[in-house]
C-alpha cells in the first residue's frame, strides 16, 4: 500500500498541505502518515554555567508542554482528516525528536513513502517566497519524491503535469532523470505530461532538438508534449506557461540545483509560480 508522509508544524500553510495530501491519498488509494518533528530550542551545552537549577527546570517544563500540545495537535488533525474522508483512508501519526531533515530522512528510509508533502513553511511570501529553510533543504537533498504546496492550493485532481528543465539540461534529464518515477506519477494521476524547456538562449541549437527527441523516446508511452520557451525571466516564463496551460503539478529535477536556485534566490518581490496555484515536486535520481 502506498504511503504519503505529510509534515506539519500546525501552521495554516501546513494544515492546507495536509488537506491537499489527504485528497491526493483518496485519489490514488494511499495511506497517510502525519509527521511532526519536535526540535529542542535550547542546546544545553550552550547554557552558561551560572544558569540556576530553577531556570533549567523551567526550560524542561516548557519543552514538556510543547510536546504535549504537539501530541494533541497531531491527534486533532488526524481526527479532522478522518472525519473529512469518512474513514476511507488509514491515517497514522508520528512525532520525532531531533533535527527536522535528519528525522524526515530516517522515517523515509523506514517507510519508503510514495511521496512527502510539505507546506511552504511560513506565509510571508514577499520575504521568504515559496520556500522556508526546511522545505528548500529537503527539496535539494531528500531522495524521495517531495511535493511543496502553496498556501492556497487545493487538490481536486492532477490532469496536467509539467517537467521543467533548462536548455542546457536536456541531456542531464535523459541520463539522470528518474524516468520510472515520472512514469508512475503520470500513470497514477492519469495525467498528461508536458516537458517545458526554458532558458535564455536565443541562438538555435540543433543538439537541443536531437536531445529532446531522445527524451521523447524514453517517455514515449506517456506521449509527452514538448514546449520551448526563451526568456530572460525564468519565474515569469513559468507563471505564464502554467496559467495558460492550466498545469496542476510542476516537476523539477534539482540535480545541479540550477533551476531550483533561480526560482528561490530572487531579489524582487514578484509573485513566483512557486507561490501561485501550482504545487512543485522535486524528483531525484
């Protein structure tokens, strides 16, 4: 049975991601595992020796209170989602203690999830854009499929999936893309696959056509539709493409991080596609 892991910090964005994951689980007949990682806010090795026993006890008391509240939060969320689904899917909870990414990775090794779903940590879009610290690190390094969900995204069905890459990365996609994962996702969602090649090059490169043909051959059973866009603004190009083509899920391959870095390191405050209606999936080889 497929299992989707949903991380939550009980923020509104994380709760929306949990609802998104629940509806996806219903659609693809998967189980759900709600994960909260409890991170100790104080490293005792950094506490001055002059701290009194009473102060240390207060820290311990605060941590125990946070733990209890987190356990209540997980159970409440589980009950709410179970009620919404009419008990049609199995929902479990798990709370772990430690560093967020390390604990998530350890759990993934044990569970071997179909996907990990996270909200865009924090809601200050103009300051943090789509990614929070935990989210972007996980997208770059976690070897299991991970989907980040914008604050207002709702799951109804995934009818169109687009795989985005740079002009220079087509051959990398051919050699290193998790083709089987892409095929499985497209089949499970019963979706159309689009390949978006986006970059700044304005000079025709015949190798691009040849490489794209090789990629099309590898994905032939999915009958992908290829699109080529030349633009000096990557995020605006993707925004326009996803809105025009009504894309439901954007896949990126952060092997070299080029496209991912372009989408998260922005000095302006324009609305990125990664903070619009399109959830983003990172897939690693």
